[in-house]
């Protein structure tokens, strides 16, 4: 089952943990905040970056969610 990934940019501190933990899905954007890479992105606003990823990346995105020190990443089943 695909997963929806949301990065709350207003909470994100741009520490780089998500891109280091799951570089297949996350990167730091021009604003210095985490964002979902283009290949998985559904929408992006100044407030949030939303994407959808396949099952095979579930462990990766859940590890990034758990590692985020400010809980700016949310992962949910679609």
C-alpha cells in the first residue's frame, strides 16, 4: 500500500536528518527545509511538501519520520 508523506515546513528546522536517513525521498530545498523529491512529490507550498511513495520505501520514510527531532514529518497509509 502506498504511503503519503508530509513535511511541515513551518516546523522543520532543516537539520538534514531526513535526507541523510532517506535520501531516496527527501532533500533540502532552496529554503533550507526538507522537501519530498520531485519524483515522489504531489504538491508543495511554502508551508508543506507532500508526496506519495511506494511500499518498498516504507522503512526508509518511517525511519526519517522517527528520526526528525521536531516531528515535522508525518507518514500515513493511503
